[in-house]
C-alpha cells in the first residue's frame, strides 16, 4: 500500500468513526471515538514518516496543529 493510500484510509477513518460515535448507543460511542483518535494519530505519524523519508518536502504547520487538536478533543471524549 502506498503512503498516499494509507493516509487517505486513516483520514477517512477519523471522519467515519467520529460520525458513527456521535450516533452510537451509550457505551459504544467511546469505542468509535477511540478508534477515530487512533486514526488521527496515525495520520500524524504518516506525515512524520513521509517527511523523514523525504517523500514530501514539508508539512503544513496549520494541518499539524489541527491534527493535534483533533487528537486532544477525541482524547477528552474517550475519558
């Protein structure tokens, strides 16, 4: 799987699991948000790897900041 496909899969998982969590029964919502948090953290890691391997020349700091905020928000929802 190429890095482009991997980041698309992880990024779509964030959105899909957030949506599913918002409409899940009590008890299941946390599991969906936890999965979304893991996928958002995976997107960050993929960007870090792509940068380290020079597959991309830079990562937009605003995008990185938004990912950090998404992970932090999802962390709070899982507690």
